[in-house]
């Protein structure tokens, strides 16, 4: 079993610092309850489906005997065949993928690392120290930290890092909060490196992360951007991070590996990404002044930058061996706000991508990139029909809906569970099932809502909590 994980993200979560004795973690107790409950639900659903075979047959005949039912059957069948075919295609691409090994110190390019921070508190200090500990030639790295008008003690922690690291880190303070995009923009204009690396202020990296992340720029002269491999930092603290940790592995190590085989990773994550500076400056004015429906864009800066670099004809790759560990929401409200922000960005950038993806935007084959776009586009346009059909099914046949849905989760979630177990940990892999149940019944509304509110702005998850 290959962990690929040098940073022990949650090692200190289960120990008291003063006596080094294990302490009970409520998240672990509740985690066992949630996992057991998830499997009881799915196994119960399988039992129901088995005993309701006659009802399923009658329901299917009822649908086939009506015009709308027949149309639904054809559409559903076509979608299933497409998704199955696309999954097999992704599987083929995944096995083709191979991370690029680190180049030598002499070959490494000069690198500017930009850390924008807003209301991050002490975590930004840990971020900067982890970056300073990178196995990267000191004379080739420039570390910039930019406080975007925080209302807490973020600036104080930046100064503490600066006191300890000296001229190895330069800190700057925005006069007011303008958003992450503007903080990055300042960093891009201050940076002198051949490659820009952006790291979120709630993330930490392995010592070899930076050198692995930027090596593709040396090996591939057409490379314009590189996505890092994101894992969850706070996965020992609460149930949602445990689920997201498994979900992230599939999203990055499977999906982005497949996209990278096509040299067309669609989004370089804000938590860890690298860009060739010449590619950044070609689109920087348009990026900072980007609007959507007449309003300035203050979300999705990572997806927007990726899109603009793809449009230049550059390759966008994924580096599986470049790890960053980032904090994720621990409560449902924070989680759905994060997904709404991602959903709105996805809608906006797919519209932008539609304007160039079917043109001769780069040399070589463009078929794979177009297939990735079509897959994203279908997910968006089919969200409303599918949610209406789901609600109709819930109202007309609630028992059949719940039982068949849970059985489907049991079957379909086995792949991400197996994928995670193969690469990391068997026990943790079972969170794939719990996460699928949560997403299916608790987050199904995100994409339709994001489409309907795509013009709205706002980070949603970065304000300080206030007591009434």
C-alpha cells in the first residue's frame, strides 16, 4: 500500500501536547456510528429491492407504456451508456498517466510562491513555515505572503513568520479586503520567478512538493500550468473532512490524472497550483478585469486562470507527486457554501470554454479536451431534468426511490472506495459510501442552485463568525 504521504496531517489531533497521552476524539466515535448506519441503510435497501422486484417491474412497465415514460427511458439509457463509456475512457487515460519526476537543482526554474490570506489566523504561519522548509534551492525561490485586509490576527502571524524566516519571506498588507484575485494579482506583479506557484493560506506542503510541482515546466516547453495533488489537512477533527479526504483522492488522483493524459486539466486548484509566468502575463489584464453578467468576478480565480491558459494553446498537467494538505469545512453549512462557490465558477467557466474549445485553439489533437468539456456541459444542462425526475419518483414511489438509490450508491461507490483503499487506507475508504449518501440526499440541489445564481458573487466562507 503506497501512502505517498510524507506529511502526517492529523498526527497531533489525537494527543495532548503536555503529556503525549492519547485522548478520545468524538469524531472517531461518531464516525463509527455513521459508517455502521450507512451500511445498515444500504444493505437494508438491497433487501428491499430484492423483495420489491414485482413492484419495480410494474413501475417500469408503467413508465414504458406512457409517452413521457418511454422518452425518459430512452434518455436515461443514453445517459447511462455515455457515463459508462466516459468512465471506461477515463480509466484508460488514468492508466496512461505518469507523474514527472523532479529535475535536478540546476534545472529547476526560479520560482515565486504567492500565499494570499484573509482571516486565516495562525494557520498562515504554519503554511509559510512549511513552504520555507521546501527542498528547493534558496537562491531560486521567492516567497510572498499577502494579507488581504484581514479582520483577525492574520497579519500578526505573518509578521511572526517574517521575524523567524527573515528575508526568506516578504509580507505585504492590502489596505482593504478586495478578494483573493486582487491579492494574487499583487503577487503576480511583485514576483520575479519564471514560474508562479499559488498556495492557499490554510494549506501545508511536503518538502518535495514545490520541486515536483514545477518540474513539468522544464520537461515540457508547452506546459502552461500544473495542478497539485490536494489532500485534507483536518481529516481527524470531524466527519465531513473524513469524507472529503476520500472524495478528494478520486477527484485529483483519478479524474485529474485522466485529464492530464490529455494535457487538459480543467482546473488548477487554489490550494496548490503553478503557472508559467509568461502565460500568466499574457492573460493577466483580462483575468483581473473579468466580469460575468456585468459584475466583477470575485470567485473562481483558479478555474478562470486555467481556462485562459488552455485557450492560449498551452498544456495543463497534474502532478500526483506534489502534495498539499488543506483545511476543509467541518460543518454542513460551510460545505454547501464551498460547493456553491465551485458550482457557480463551473457554470461561468464552461460558458467561457464553449467560446474557444471547438476552434483551432492549439496544435495537435483537441478531441480529448472537447470530450472533457462536453462531459462538464452535460452535467450542467441535465441537472434540472434529473432533479425534477427525482422529485417525481420520490412523490410517486418513495419506497422504490429510497431503496433503489441506496442500492445504487452501494454499487457505484465501490469504485472510489476500492481506489482509495488501493492507494492509501482500507478503513478510511469506507467513507466513500457515507459521502455518497450525504451528497445524494443532502447536496443534490447544489448544481441547480448554482446555475440559477451563477451571477451572484461572494466568497461565502471566509468571514469571521459573530455572536449575536
